[in-house]
C-alpha cells in the first residue's frame, strides 16, 4: 500500500449518511448511497481504459518522430525495428492508469464504509489499514496462524497455471480480437483498427474489476459486522465443553469451510478468530479427517446446530456459493445433519449481499439449553 493511497484516503471527506443502529443490516438510505457510489466507480474505471488507450496510441500517430525505433536482428525472424520509445511510453501510461484505478477503488471502499456506518470521522485513522487492504485485494493469510489452510491438498502447479491464465486474460483477449478482426476485414484491417480493437475489452475488465472490489467491500464490511453480532449469540463455552469432541469438531468445521472455499478470505479469518479464541480452542493443524460426518452425527444436537451454522456461514460469507459447497450440503443432508435446502443457503447469501440480515438462520441454529 503506497503512501499516495494513504494520503488520498486520509483526505477523503466523511459525509453524513442516515445509518441505523443495526450495523449488520442496511437501511434504504444506505443501499441508495452504495448503489450511487457503485455506478460512479464502475463508470470511472471503464473511462480510464479509454483514456489509457488514447494516451498510448494517439501521440505516436500525431508525432511519430518522438517515438524512434532501434533496428535489431531476431534469430529465426530477421530484422526488426524495436519501438523502444513507444514501449517506455506504454509502461508510463500503464503505471498511471493502474494508480488511477487504485485510487478509484480506495474511494469506493471509503464511501461504502461510511455508508454502512462502519467508519466515521472519529475512527477513520483506526479503520484505514483494514479498508485499504480491501481496496488492494490483499489475502487474509491470518488463517494460517490458526493452522487452517484453504489450499490443503491442492496441486500447487495447477494453482500456479490457473493464476497465470487469470493474469494473461486481458492480453490474450485482445490478441484474439485482433486476429478475428484481421481475418474478417483482411486488407481493410488497418493498424489503427487493430490497435483500438482491444479498448472495449479493457473497459469491460476495468469496470468489472472495480465492481468486484465494491462487491468484496460490501461482503467484507457487512460480514464483519454480522460476525460481531453472531459472536454475542453463540452458545456458552460450557455447552460446547460438555461434549469431549466439541472443540475438535468446531476446528474441523472451520477447516472444511476453508478447503471448500480455496481462498484466504478476511471473513473466514475473522470468523475463525472469533470462534477459536471465544471458545479457547487449541490449534491442531492436520489433514481434514475422513470421519467428520460420522463424528458430527454422534455429537449432541446443540453441537450439530453450531457446526451446521458455521458451515453455512462459511459458505456464504464471501458472497458466493460454489458447486463444491452445494455438494457438501447435499452430503450433509443425506447424512441427516443439515436440514436446509441449497436454495435457502443461496437466498441467505443474497440476503448477506443486500444487507437484509440473517436472523431466521441464526434463530434456527443458535438455540441451546438454558436459552
């Protein structure tokens, strides 16, 4: 996180928003402000792609003498005029464009934090680092402190190839578009057309990237406030300690969530932190046990409800329910442990994103003896 982003964040004004006391819920005014900031941020990000493309290509067309080349010979190819000046100019334009996109994301995250009531002028400095991590999409590697590894059992080479393809998607997409246009137009496919053909794709990528950041900011902020709300309603430690395998089951449940997600999401880290520290559960990193379902079936009903709740929360706290998680839920239903429909879980995920709250889910799973 560079100093420019920090100074920019600090100088952003905190406008008053009509928020309510239920921080894990969103009022209509809060939703309206978030939608407005969302549209502005996505529009600005898409516009940056246009400005970047024009800044890169138009100066070379208008003043070609300012962009000299250097003749070189490439083995198996032959003579080539290396456009070194244009390449350096492109790097400069790219750096400026990326910095502008970062500042747009910082602004969007700042505004959402204010709109949801998570941040006010008094605690802005205290909240800054956590919010900047959202804007920079930093992973919450804090899960590893608790011995929980989302990448447990995964092939690291496949993970590397998948990440590499994601990084190259914009470049490869542009090359495919250039090839298609050249094939369709033939000699009419002049250089200017081929140069600018990738601009709509980059607009889409920029806009979508900012959309993802804003969506992630909503999930992060609402999820954190929801976890704080849930931690106050969890069964007392005595209820969990009555079952000798209770601590191990809770720990394995959190590991199952992480393995299902394959991601270091902040909400999963925050949930694990609250639960493990709240119940003073020992950190016992190990492979996910194959007898998890049998052990959960043998546990008291209160432990079953708590572990089922942690699974459902873990599956929705990043704003997505994947095919792997649907399969897990079907397995638990067949074992008679999770009496919820997949459609219900997806509806709770949508409720989390919209800020409607999850009180029906919590009321159903946070009943315990003595309540």
